[in-house]
């Protein structure tokens, strides 16, 4: 079901069944029956595909669903997701899309395996082609590894947080995963994270990087 936000924007939840856009229906159907990662699809209760308007100016990209996300079929609804959504609201951002690298929950919330990231990558690519964001906020190393070559474990998030990758299709802001922000309860980290979210809003509005603070 779509809710009109304006003439160009249609809201949908990927979990909803009534679509009017064939591409989305097809993608949703393929993700629901996907068995590329045997360990992840074996006992899965729900795939977690994403949530938000299509198209959307900003995409928040995370790692993989946790227990609450799998139960509800919605991304970022656990404790760290609540922190993220609150801080997004405080940054004045609305009409964003939110999704994960993996659509299925790894057992015991373990980190994604490299082959699982590769398996799920085509779905992410299709989603981004449909959503057409101007800005992607990459939350943590597994989100960032979609844009940075090499082993995700080599990505030092605290060193590169706040940097922006200028890609032909969109800009990618590298920042912390909200669970890191929540765990550390560090005001500096929270302030930096808030700044990175505000940066997303400025970039979406078309501000050139050189004039940003
Ligand atoms: S994580 Fe992605 S590729 Fe792996 S089984 Fe789930 S939908 Fe398929």
C-alpha cells in the first residue's frame, strides 16, 4: 500500500503485499524465497528488506537484522534502531529509506560472513537502483564494505567516520553503527554521529562539500 507524500514520492514498506510497481514486487518475491545463504535461511522467521519512501534522497544502510527486526520484519526497531531513528528525527531528516546489507538475521547476531555479503549484494544493488538516493549513510564497517574494497575487518570506523565518498551515483557518508554509539555512551561520539546525520541532510539539499563546516 502506498501513501502519497507528494507527487513524486510513494511510501511503502517492503514487507507489504500490495504493490503497484512490478519491479518492487518481483524483488520482494525473490528475497522472500532466497536460499543463497543456507545458514541464514534455514530457520528464518522473516526477511527484513527495508522501509521508507521510493524514491528517497537519503538511505541509511546498516549491517543485518537483529532479533527484534526479524520478529517484526522491520529494520532498526531494536534499542540501537530507536536511538538511530531518534537522532535522525533530531537532525531534521524525514522521508528517508532504511535498510541493511543482509536481509536475513545471522544466528546469535554474529557478524556477516564474507560470502553472505557477496550473496546479498545484488539485492542491495537493485534496491539502490529503485530508491535512487543522493546520499547513503553507511552505518559501521559492514555497510561501508559495500563501497570500500577489501576485508570489512580492516575498516577502522573510528578513523574514517565523517569522511564522504564521492561516487558517480551518490555520496556515501561513513559513520558509526548506532549500536556502537549506544554502547559507548560517549558524548563526543554522539555529537560526531549527530553531525554526520546533519551532514546527510545538507548533502541531500545539494550543498557542495567544500562549503560544509
Ligand atoms: S541474506 Fe540475502 S542472500 Fe542470504 S539468504 Fe538472506 S536474502 Fe538471500
